[in-house]
C-alpha cells in the first residue's frame, strides 16, 4: 500500500440557516478543499451522507455533488454508515489512494437537516438504530443514550454533574472557531439549569441538529511533496473500521463499546503507536456519555474512570488528552453525515498549526473517530505531521 | 495493485412476496456466497442499497447486515449510487482487495421495495433524479426514460416495435433462471398489447418493482488458488466508474451517454480488450431504451444502430453480443440496490459454466454494467475466466 497524505481541507460554517441547497453546501466545501490543496481537479469524489433521501428527496449525491463542484465525469458515490458516514467516505477515499487506484481524491461530508419538522428529523435519525427493535418502538438517539448514561451512573455510582465538564470544554473550544455553530462558552450553572431532555440527558449533554459540509483532499507522497507552500506535510498514519451490533440489546454489555475497542486497536497497530502517543483526540461526542465511553474504550482511561478526565482537566487544550479541540459535535455542531469529515479537517488544522487560539502545542499525532449509531460503526483515522 | 478473484456467489429469488425482513434477505445472500466460496468469514462487507431509509426506516445497513449474516465486528458500510448502488459496493470491495487492505471481502446488494404503496416507491425512486429540477416537478424514471426514448425515435426515425426484441430476449432468458421474477416468455403480440405506461414506454419496456438480494465474495489470487474444487477461476479484469450530470437537461445531448462511454473505455483499457472481445454483456436494461443506448455507448453498435441488434438477433444467447443472459433487469427483476450484484453473480455463473440452459458457449470474458439514474453513475466490471 502507498502512503496517503492530506493535500488540503475545506469547510463551510455549521448553521441552522436552512436556505442553501444541499448540493451547493457540499460543492462549496469541495471547491474550498481543492483550492486549499492547490489542485484543479481530482480522480474521484466520495461523499458521506445519511439523511438526504429522507429529508431532501435526494439520493445519488455522489454524481450530483461532483457535477456541482466542477468535477463532472469523475468516479463518484455516496458512503453511508449513519452518523459515521463521513468517516466511511474517508475510508473509501483512503483505500483509493493507498491501493493505487487513484492519485488525488476528494472526500466530502454533507448534511442538511434543519429545513424539516423537528419530529421528522428525529425520526429520520432513528433509522440509524435497529429500527424494528428500537426506532419502531419509539426510541430516538436521545432515549438510547439516556439508557446508556443511566447505566453508567448506576454501575459506577457516578456523580451526574461530572458530565458537565465535557459540555463546557466543547463550548469553550468553539468560541474562536468561525465554523462552529455555537461560538459561545457555557457555565456549570447554565449546564445544570438546562432542560432535562430525557433523564439523565440534559440539553447540554446532546449535540445539536444542524447543517454543514466539509471536504478533504487526499493524495500520494509525490503529490504532497510537489506542493510549493511551506505548510507541514500530514500523513494518514492509520485508517481502520469495525462494527458491533446495531441494537443495544444485542451487545454483550450496554456499556461495552466493542466497536470502538476494535477500531482503535487496529488504528494503533497500523500507526505503530498507543494511546499515550495521541496528542489530541477528535472523538464522537454526540452525547457526553459517548465521549466518556470512547475515552475508556480507546485506552485513555480505565472503565469507569473516563468521566474523571473531565473533572481533572485532562481533556482541555492543555490537558493530557485534549478532545473536541474546535468544539466537537457538541458545539461545532453535528450535521451527521458531515461530522466525520469536519473532525478530519480540524485534525489537519491542528497538525499544520492552523488552529489559532485553540492550537494544541506541539501537536504531531491526532486521532479522529467517527461513530454510527450508539457504537455500531466505528471508523478511526490517525493523522501524523511528518516534517 | 493485486489481482482480484471471485471466490463465490449467492443470491435469493427476486420476489414481490413482501414478507421477509430486509436484513434477512441480505444475510441469506451473504451466507450463500460465503458457503459457495468455501470460506467461513470475511474481513469486510460492503452493502449496496438505495431505498432502505425511505421505505423501511432503516439506514446503517452495513453493520446491520454484517451482524445478521454472522459477521459481527467486521468493517462494514453502505455504498449508494441510486440504481448503481450494487456496482458501487462492488467497486469498494474491489478496491479493498486490489489495494491490499483486505484479503477476503463480501459485497452485497439488497433492496426491499414492494411492501410500500406504489406511489411512495415511485417517488422514492425519483430521488435518483436531480430532485429540484426533475422529481419535484413530477418526473419519475418512467417519464425521464420516455423523453429519451421519444427523442431516439424522432432522431433516427426508428420503428417503435423494434424495441420489443429487447423485452422478448430478457423474458426468454429468464424462463429457466430459478432466481428470476418473471420465469415466462412473452410474445411480440403480448408486448404490443401491453399498456402504454407513459408514451412511448409500454409496460414491457420497463423493469419491475421487486425485492431481492445478491452477494459476491472477492479474494486474492492466493485465496482463489487455495480452493479445492475444480471450478474455473474468475478474475476481475477491470473495475471502472464514471459519472455524468444527474439532470438530463444538463447533458450535452439527451441521447449522449457520456458516463457509459467513459466508464466502458476505462474498463476496456484496464482489461486490455475492446468491445469485440466481450462474450456477453450484462447491461442495465431498466428500460429497453437504456439497453439500446448502452450498447451504442459501449461500442457494440454505432449511434442509431443499437436498436437493430435486437431485430438482427445479435443480443440472444447465440448472437454476437448476448445481453441479459439470465433475464436482465427486465425479467430477472430490478431490486434497485441489489441489481448491480445480481449482474455480477450472473456473469460469474456464465464464466464458470453454471448458467444451465442459458449458458453462453465458450464464455471467457463477461462485462457487467450498473447504472444510476438515466446514466449519471456508471460502474463497469469485466470478469475473465483464467483457467
């Protein structure tokens, strides 16, 4: 396999503004990424998306986005793995370059989910669950995560307020990110006063419904070396995917994130590193409980101890394992099919010293992990600055 | 890149029976393919599907089908390119093996579309069009193909009845295929008497709405060589994808299938053959006009002459370029996200001498082409018997 490099990235601000057509959102991100990469075209485009058929009457986004972005004719298709769709598209793009099938590939993630009725959107999101056994019985991703969070509280006799640190960290990091949906900090008081959406999940434990698009251009070592700018080169040190049962009742344990364990282990093995080498971790904090469980399953904390990383300040930009460094799903926003690509864009910005006030000092290795459902699809990428 | 071999195939009968759960349909095909390949598991599963979110409230099929098929934990995701979704999944699986990422991969295509109201299904299918410019204005794939067929009739002063040969050929070839939806021949009289769905398209010009699932196992040369049976080895000699604008009004010419031209040319170049070397062609005959245009764009006939291949008997099992050898989309059926994989399964059966009464004599090279929309996504695979 060939080494794969990130040539450039593009993103549009996450929004609830509703007015831009789906294809234009995606095309803007793709054009920005191509410009950032300094290339005029690409051999292929893989688009991550989950909801466009249900909410926008539009499937077939691969060819549609390619055409709108000025890439008519190239190979193009859509990758879908629920909220892990962006990561899945990245995995496809990685394979195309690593495997020698293409030299320059664009990976895009796009989602438009604010223009429809909130109940319709929530129901569409529930198609990421095991529908006959979960969604059809009224479960939403809030209710499924409430079950998981409740069990965490019970098993570890955990203090519910400790979850606040994850929301506060995400909001703090989004303040200076111009692409974030919520560019404002929150206090512990505001968190505690926020509505209980579904016990024990408060509003600030959950990521918002929003629209967005992001893109990343991948290429070979030769293409990366040919760039004339002085920006550090960033290599994809690992690309890994694993799955688990979709329905949480089919898992061996409601708190067991076997998909995260398997996906992360594969990624560590490919990159030749362990969790201690990761300088920051763009994890899938769709809910605060998901951030906690991901940290534990990725080996950054023992089971039952992930929650304490927040209280101990270890997840901040200056901490041992910074997470959600530009706002995460909670505050940058979670336009579901686009999220995995936003994570990768932000990882690249950190590794190239472009994270502004949120720069993680001396960041050389960053991990981005995109999750579909409550842990059924887990796609992990490790990016590394190589010069 | 490594050579990629087909290790085995599986399919379930195409049906309108409605009663089997989506995941079970897919799992049955996957298990059949694994058994046929003589392997117990696989490294990854890529599932092609278009409609499950809209018609079955179920996205996230990758992980769901993997679990149902006994492959919990493996890498899994869904590929979507409208009616080209099965071919897109094959393309992903091909990349994974060719690129050295995985040694054994299963590609599955599944669609369940008969359990919902016919109008809802037709509307869901129209999400493969450029929705704001086509579907939203009431266009369906019947009406879009009617426009194209009408222009073909006008431009070439063609005799409408010549299209019958394509429907008759497909139905004739489906008679002895136990997996085909319509195992019965039709006559020219029956074709001419069939209802005019939308002029100039008669019922027998169009493929049916139906359910189905098919799967194919891919592996390396070493895995293929390790098999103990005496079945001929089949190599994937070419895998190619190209796109065109989704909306037909954006094409340079309503009859120009630039996506087919580009995709087929790439495939011929990779396989080192031309159209004359193709022993049979599993083309995307969603409508008779699509079969005619595909033959022309693939270099099997001059523009305006593809229609005559039917009248001259050249598309039959004994003809110069047999098509739809086990019924095609018209008579085997067109469960949209599964179709591309059915085509590949049938291509493999032909090349390994398992096509029964429909065997194309001395078939060594077969081409399968899966199309999304009216030609916007075109994925072409050439399979070759190598011993």
